[in-house]
């Protein structure tokens, strides 16, 4: 039944990697308990046949347990042939200064985030409401360490009903509009099918440092999305601040889930490796036909190793003046420094093409 359903999806949805790499013989070789687990992992791709990946891990060890299947999907998505080795390197000396491209970029909106998951909780798709609340409580303890430190300060804000840190609906909406907080995930069919948005809004919240540059999302697609954001021109600044912040957070006694093969474990196999997405908001009025379409730009950015999103994030359209979100597509088999360079060089190329258009 399941096999037939997936084979049908494969015929009509060629990009669905869950369906493309599903092997009935492999599935049949698993124990009933393992089959049940795997079914949960791929349910999102079955319920949403237009998925690109079509799977979310439910436990950090899923990537090892179901490697014969998931590895094929991961290599296909990340375009990896031969040996797979994730190396971390944040670089040191090279400066990536947007003012060298054009002085008008001096006040650009820069953001870099990593997805991280704790080794001792199920991944968000498999968390119970009790797990979500226990996880948030654990993070409140971690954030109190940051709040007390002069380098960070700030506060934790919660969406959990009756939490002492709870914010109002209006405050929440304002944070979303300011690009600081994540949207209501229960509206996302891919996350809902995987159970990732279950129990919304329990156990969800965010920490923000006093200077607003460090933000940590609690309870979105990964346990944690740790990000630094600021307006400026030196990309190195947001990377350096993120690295320092990650160390400070880990020092509070957290152990992040890692895989020997795939680096940092994330819910979605598309984010494995660095878990990193570094983005820049850039105005491209000509290439977006005054902000009316992203279609042509999607093809163009692909050739530069970049992805384009609307100015409101994933699944949004270009903003006023053709404002878009550009980020390197690579997450796995790439270092943090290479991501920074890819973003910088991609912007150099895109600005040139925009000006020539
Ligand atoms: P991610 O999956 O990397 O967290 P999303 O596409 O879901 O990113 O976007 C999350 C939020 O971050 C959105 O509000 C988006 O507009 C905001 N954002 C992303 N990049 C930037 C940037 N460079 N400057 C300002 N806001 C940004
Ligand atoms: Mg997202």
C-alpha cells in the first residue's frame, strides 16, 4: 500500500527525493518497528507530493539507522559524489566588505543562522508537548546565563500560554514583522505533516540580546536556530559574533547532536552539515522586474550557488524596490568560511548583472 503510493508519487513528482530514492526491497528488509519509524520520517513527502526533500528526521540517530536510504537523498540534494566529509572552518583573516563592491551597500541587512539540536531530546517532529515544555525550561536556564553576562544581556520571550515570559499576540506579530521571530508554523503543511508544528505555540519562544544582534529561536524546525543579525557592510562581523555566541551557549552545558558523516544534525536533511544559512537583503529592481517576480532570478542565482527568497523569508515574494534575500545554497561539504565567501562573490556577480541589465 505504502509502496504503491510512493511509486505513484514518483511518476508525477520527479523532484520529490523521498519518492525518487524509495526502494521497496530496502523497506521490506526492515523490522515492523523500523518501518513504522521510517514511515513517520517520510510522511511529509507522502502527504505533500510537491516536496523537494520529502523527509524530516525524528531522532538524531535516524541518519545512521536509515543511512542506506537517507544517504542517497542527501547526496542527491547536496550534489555530493565520492567521499563525504564535513569540516568546520570559520576562517580568520580575509575581509568580506560589501563597501568594496559599492559604497551604497554600507548599511545592508546581514543575517547568519545555524540550526542546532540537543542530543538528549527527540527532534521537533517527534517531541511530545511535555518534551517541548521541558526543552523550553532547559533553554530558559541557558538564557539566564547569557542575560547575566555583560556581553549579551537581553531577555527571553515566550509564546507558551501562562509562561512567566509570555508575550502578547501584538508583541509577537511585531517581532515577526521586524524579521526577528518565526511565523506561525501550524500554517505550514510540510512542517505540520511531520509533526514539527504540533502543540503550537507551546514551548516556542526566542531570546534576544541587549544589542539585538543575537537571536535564538526556540522550538521552530530545529530545537534551536541561533542567528546574528545587523545592518552594516562587513560580513565577517556577523560570522564572528555568531561563533562567539555559539561557544557561549555551548558553555552553558548543552550538547548539540552531531553525526560523524553529516556534521550537525538538523530536522531537514537539506540543512545538514553546517546547518548554516547566511543571507543578505539586496535590492535588485531590474532582475525582479520591480519586485514583481522571482522566476528569472531563481535560475540565475542557481548558477552562482545562491538561493533567492522574498524579503519576508521562505515562500514570500520580492519586496518594494525589488528587495530580495540571497544566500549560498550549500550547507554540507562546505565550511563556514566558504559560505561567507560564496555570499560575497555571489553579490559581486549579481550586482554586475543587475547593472548591465
Ligand atoms: P531561515 O529558514 O534561514 O530561518 P526564513 O526564510 O525562514 O529563514 O526567514 C526567517 C526570517 O528572517 C524572515 O523574517 C526573513 O525575512 C528574515 N531574514 C532572513 N535574512 C535576512 C536578512 N539578511 N536581513 C533581515 N532579515 C532577514
Ligand atoms: Mg525557515
